[in-house]
C-alpha cells in the first residue's frame, strides 16, 4: 500500500484507541470518526483515480462497514502505529 495511505490508516487507528482509552463512554462516537475517516480516505483515492489504493483500502472500509475495527496497515517496515506492533496489541487488549 502507498505509504501515505498506510500512515493515514494507522494514524486513524491510533487516534481511535487513544480516544477510546481516555473516554470509553464515547466508543460509538470514536468508532464513527474512524469509519468516516477511512471512508473519506477511500474517497480521496477514488477522486485521484488510484485503483491500486482503492483495492488496498477496500478491506479497511469493508471492516468498518461490518462493525469491525481493522488491523493496522503495513508500511513496509512493520506497523506504523507508533512504530510498535506491541503498542497496538496492548491497546486492543485494553478494551
């Protein structure tokens, strides 16, 4: 996946988990922001006529449309979520 798109996906996931940890009562709202962000990123790829990015972003959009929180996007050097897959796993386990 294009590194820019992957970093944006991972930043949205990081923000989602950060907000969820700091305000668990806002789970639905936080999820809505994540879903909206991923859909807008997909829209940007669509408007750019980037068919490769569309196919790579589609699983993320499908996941949020199915009520799931997607896994981080690979950025070539592992996860971009603060550079640490263990942080991602710790955040997922905290919820």
